[in-house]
């Protein structure tokens, strides 16, 4: 086992270029330096909701070690050095941590005793990974970066939320709150020093340049203030602010091989950094940020938040030619038409409507299962944090229920009013009218279907959400339209809708 030598605590003031005449300053204290028998090549900090944080370390001696933030070894387990990267998170949303690793071209998730949870084989080797709860359903999403420059973000059920090919080979990938929104963003650093911040739907918010030959990367979080730490092929780390300005450096005993950062629970201006160097040392630093965001940093954060809001409001198809379009683009790549901004989408209203429909079938439902239903039901990718949305709606009385651990519990049964229920005659009109509307279109307006059949609009939306949530039909809402997915058979869709409405009206 490696011996631990506690270095004398050092207080270092970093200062660099001026922002509005005020120097950017940080206080760094090296808490300990651990001498290793073999180089540590992957580090990960697990921030636990309760209790102190843990530092996970993989080394070339085939050991997985867990340290506390002061550098003391808490456990050491035999582990394969073929695992390229490691992340730790509650992937199943049940309160138990799982280990996420990249092994050659596979992403493997195992529990703490090594029992497999799931595995995904890919077309290229894994170079980086992270695992955090992006959307507030208590289950960690998994982000990976591949050697062929592709990045993927998976939901806990192995559904790919997005996949994107970057411009350059990726150095590392992080899941982090960057814009003040409740949903986390995906932060990608490449080998050429470029940093790209993406939404959880894969849309680009911002990019900046952080050096030229990036080897290691980390995000430092001080409440609303974010800093970046990078390492190149030298015995130092560089620190950057959110607008891409270098603010200082940290001298090391060797070249950096891996980085990990975390926050000191409940203290917004304190964080820590763990760095492995090629001289087989592991250093633990405590960092205090004594500065406030500069005017330029505030402007940058505002621009990022505005960009994020805008791209989620842009159509994902060109209104002129119908071609798929990235919302971050201003013009269609196929016909050049300007992508219009749609009316602001009221995610809270849609989530409430969906939950009301779902809870007509369930007395209680786990947050991760409710999240999966929402993802099938939402008309297009939208930002949300499920737990926060639910808590807000409970407090305002929009929904009647409560959160119990990782489960939402209905306080009273959700029912449609008797006067809203469709008549048998109205339901019998559904097949002919709907097939006529779908002919050659694969879409229909809900208001038109209501006027031609007599089935109330509220009932139609309620029933469609149930069918979507249970995976019985495939499609999505687009305003007042319902659009069938291309692989959804129209006749089967009509049959299921009629059957569901018949059961409802009986």
C-alpha cells in the first residue's frame, strides 16, 4: 500500500490579468501529497448527497483505490488497468452507487461488488466518461467520449439522448451545471484546447479556446462561478474563467496525468482538486475563490443562458423545406432559410398534463420511470429537472401528491370529469375520420378531430399521452397537432386509440 506523507500546508495566492481593475485571486492549500507505487491514470470525485465526498483512483498496478478528500486511503480493490476511465453514480436511481468504466470499445456499468448492470459495445474505444443525474429523476445519466471523436449521452435505461461527432479528438467529457438552469450541460474538451458546452440534447451553447495541447481537463465550481483547469505537457496546470481568459497557474511536481474536482458541501466559495502526476504522486488541493465574477464573465453567462433558451425554442425541422435542422443553427443547411423561433414552450404545463394522464394509471411511480414516460411524450427535447418541476407543482397546488424518496405518490385519484367523457357514438366516428385525416399526412390537428367526431380535445390529449407513455404508439405533439413517427402504422395507431377511448367511455 502506498505511504502517505502529509506535506506542510502551503498557502499560495494566484493573481493574473486585471478584470475592471480588480485582480483575480484564489487561495490554494495543498492538503496532502501521496506517494504511489504505480501511476494513477484516472480519477473521479463522487459527490454524495449525504456524507463526505470520495476520490476514486485507477492505477497501473491494477488497483481501484478510494481516498477521502484529505488523501487518506479508505479502501483498495483489485481492478483491471484495461479500464480506460472511471465514473461513479447512482445509475439505477435506487440509492446505490455503480461504477462506470470504459474498457476498449465497451461501456460497462457494474455495482460496487463488480456485478454487471449493463454493457454497451461501440465502434471505437472509450477515452472519457462521466455519470451524474442530469434531469432530476435520481438516476445518473452517462456521458462518454470515443477515440473516433464521437460523444454520447445515455439515459439510465440505455436510451441515447444524443450522439454528436466533435471536430477534434476528445480529451475529456464532463456533466456540469453551467448556465444556471436546473438541467446539467455536457462540457467537452478536445486535444487541441477547444472547449465546447452543449445542452443535454446535444445543442451547442458556447465554445472557447483553452491552450493548444490539452492533456487533462476539469471544471471548478464555486456556486454560480465556473472555472476551468487544464494541463498540457508541462509541470503546471492553467486556470481559466468562463470567458476563456487565463487567470493563473498551479505548479506541480510532475506532468499531470489525471484531474478530478469537487465542492466542499454547502460552502459556495470552496472546492478541492486532486491531480495525479507522472512522478507517481497524487496531490490533494483545497481551493478558495476570493473573487466575484467580472462584468465580462457575467455577460458571458447571460449570453450562454440566452443562447440555451433560444435553441430550445427553434424548430428541429426547417419550416420551408422540412429538412432536419440543428436548433443552434440560424439557417437551414439544406435550403438556407432562416430558422424561425417558435412561441415559448410551456414545459411546466405539458409536464403537468402528462403527469395527470400517467397518474390516472398509477398510484405511485418511481421518478426514473416517470422520466422515461415524459421523454416518450414530450414533443421535442426540452430542458427540465423532474424533481424540481414536481416540487414546484406540488407547492403551487398544480398537482396533488408528494415525493417519497425516489418515488412520486398520487394523493388522490386523477379522473376525467363525467361530462368530459366521450359518448359511444363519438368514439365510433374515430376510425373513419382519423384515417381520412391521416391519409398521406401522418399527422392531424386535435381540434379538427374533436370537431368531426365529438370526442373532447382534453380526452384526446389525455388518451394520446397514455398511449405514448406506455409505448403503445409512436409519435409526438407539435402544438395542437399530433404527428405519427414514420415507422408507426396508421391503421394500428387508429385501432389502439379507438380501443383506449372505448374503454374510457364504457
